[in-house]
């Protein structure tokens, strides 16, 4: 009987561990010793097995993991044991525990196996600091440890996080050489890598070559196009995915909502919302945030507000999405009120939250308030201002006509000013007619981004506003000589599951005749309301009558005429424009909203304009 005592006691210990763990999940469960066992080596073996069993159990958590680790040390089970070490690391990584702790355990294991190396790479790849995953891979290579099929997906994920496409390409070559490229999870990791690094065409090519696609493959390529500003491709791929019978999940729907938001495709976004509600995907936090973003970017700020208040769980991202949404829709005071509510809730705003707050101040002309929040950001929340925050402050001063102050602010910045900062100043100079500072800003832009078409256009317009036609012409000729192409202005309207695009003077639409007849009708009715064309908005050396004709055919006017023809009376109209709306179009749309009794929402390159009853939400400040 004496020889069976350790085994019997071990069974009792194992039963006791499980019982105590189940009955007292929040309390330490190692309150006894194995010193009564007669064979120390046998006791160690059983302790090891028991610890591994507990680590594998569903009841393990971060605090209990430390208790298991401490118990193993107290009873002489060394971490040099590959079995205990690998299970400790695996459990720690699975629970998203601190990687410093995992690395400490890893460093004590003699000759860790490939499973342990892969677990460490996976842990770092999924952490906020993925760079050590790449260092571990180099260490494996130095020690002549051969990676297996599980190494590469985690490693490629780390490369994607740090945007190291060069290393990713090198790993891609190794994957091909080792014959692992055909494995679907390796293919998915490669598609994700190239998409994350902005190489969406390469990601799509890999996707096309993938013989066996699963939902993750589709999500990787769809999300790649979404984050790289290719919404049309997202919609095309989503349709293909549905035709192939692949059922979307929450990740797919978030990408789809992102594309709808970018295009202003509100009707399609609403259908996606209905689908998510039916299948229960709308309760996910990320989905809720994407829905707020969708409705805010499509000008339906009331619906964005409703989604926000219906969310049971809100993150700082949720608050930030609505604050930014209110700001860009022209409801700056409401955005600042929501920010104050966020503070009362005890939440800590992020640097992006403050971008939204400063944006709200900028687009409402609240200069003093803007500087107050800029100071508060650093002094109360310890957020060091980034270039985006300085850009908002330059924009705040520039929109208010304080162009010289904006220039002085740039000169006093502790950060090196980038092209966006100088472009913001150049835009302000164009609006407020400050040619001297405009040329200064342009000189900096020529050094930083000499081929940006918008800068040439802004400077040309600035010269034209001063009636310096020869200088304006020189700028245009320089553009042609350097091969810089100007992106034409366009306006989008969603109708009948399609997004219709119009450019200035567009006559390519099937309803071309009806559209231009409607435009003539609009102009007649507006002139009865006292409309006089703002020909100063036409920055070209042409006759006054030609200027009036040019104004009549701006893309947003054509888009609104099309919408008036094809929608029933009193329904809202939404137009998405890629350039800043001009003064004449702004006046015309205000009058259309009054004459035709329509709410018209126009999203231009920087903000929303909500026209209703002859007035605009921007208060003519944009």
C-alpha cells in the first residue's frame, strides 16, 4: 500500500484543485503542500501534470495563472521544463496577458520548441508592440530553427501592423520557396499585409489567385479597399461575395459601411443597417461606431445621434465619432456640449477627440474657444499636440480672416510644418485675398509637394481674384509643362441603388435633355426671387454673359436638377461634392431649398451644408 500512496494523494490533490477552483474562483487555491508525498520526483511529475491540467482548463485567468506559476516554483518544478513553460506562455497569450511576463518565462526555457516560438510571435503580433515578433523571427533564423506553417501568418500580421512591406515581401518569397503559399491562412495573411501597407492592387491580385477563398480572405481584400479609399471596389467585391454564397460577418459589414460613408450612399448603408439588425450584428461596438460614422458622413446627423443613444456600450471612439460628425455637419456648439458631457462621464478624450473639438471651433468661427481647448488638451489631459491639431489651429485662424496671425502661428510651431499646414494657409489667402502670404505659402509647397494639383489651382485662383490674368495663365502653363493634372470637380447623387456622377457642363447622362430643361426652370424661378449670379466666383478672363453660363452648369446644380426630376416633392436631397462649394452655388442652393420646399444636404471637401427654407446650417461661414 505504501507504494501506491503518492498516486492516491495525487488524485486527491487534482480533485481538490478542481473543487476549490470551481467553488472559490476569486480566491487562492494553493493552500496546502505536497510534502507528504514520499517520492519528490514523483511529486514533481504529478505537480507538473496538475498545473498543465489547470492551465488547459477554462477556469484559468490572469490572476490564477500567476498562482499556478507560483505554486510550480514553490514545489520545485523548473521553468526550464518545456511542457510547463509552453503552456504558461500559451495561456498568457490566449488571455492577452503582458508580453513582458511571457518573454520572461520564454527566456528561461531551454531549447523551446517551434510551438513555443510561434506562440511568442503570435503574442507580440497581436499586441500593441508587434516589433519584437520580427526580432524573434530573426533570432530563430540565427539559431537555425526552421519555421513551420503557423509561423508565417503571425509574422506577416506583425509586418502588417508595423507597415514593413519590405520585410513582408521577403517573407512572401520564403513562403513560396517553402511551398506554403497555397495554404489559405498564409494567403489571407499576405492579402492583409499588402492591403494594410496601401498596396491594395497587389492584395487584390493575390486574392484573385487564391483558389480556395474563405470569409477571412474576402474580408481582408474588402477591408483593404475600404481603408485605402476605394469604396467603389468595396461595393463590387461585396456583390461578388454575395453571389458566391459567402455570408458576411461583422467585419464585412463594417467595411461595407465605411465604403457607403465615403460615397455618401445613404440608402445602401441603411439596407446594410437593416441586415445587421436582422442577424444581430448591430449590437457589436465596432458596428455601432461604423453606423454613427455612416450617418454622420451622409449628413443624417439625427440618425447618428439616435444610434449613439441606443448603444448600451459606448467607447471613447463612439463619443469621438459623434463629436466629429456634429462638427463637420455644422453643429459646432452641439459638438462642444457633447464633449463636455464626455468629460462629466469621466471618460478621457483622445487626440482624435480633440481634432473634432478644434474642427468644431474652426467651422463655427470660435477662435478664443479653440485656443482654450488647445491649451486644455495639453495642460489637463497631457496630450502633446500633433501636426493635425496645429493644422486645425491654422485653419481656425485662416477661416476667421486672421491670415497674418495664422502665418505667425506656423512660424512659432515646435513641429516642422508639412504641406497640409501650408496648403491650409494658401487656401485662407485665396479666400481672403492675401497675395503676399499666398506666394510665401506656395514657395514652401513647391519645396514639399511640387506636383500637387490643388496648390496650382489655389494660386491661379488667387492671381485671378486680383485680376492678374497673365500670372494666373503662367501658373496654368507650368501645370501643363510639368504634367500636373487637375482633378475635375464632380458631384454624386444616390438614386435607385445607383450613385450618379456629374461633372461641370455634363451632357452624358441619359436624362440630359430633362436635366437642362429643369436647370432653365430653376434659373427663371430664382431670378424671380431676386437671384443675381455671383460672377466673381468665375476666375477667368471672359465676358460677363459667359461667366453666367459657366456658373449655371456647375456639377452640384446639375446633380440637384437631376434629383428634383427623379424624387417626389418635399423629400430630402443629398449631394456629395469633391471640391469646396463656391459662393454662387451656395446662394443658389439656399434659394432652391426655399422655392422647392426641399431640405438639401451638400457635403463638400471640408464640411456639410444643410439647406432648409432659404438658409444654411453654416451661417454663410465656410
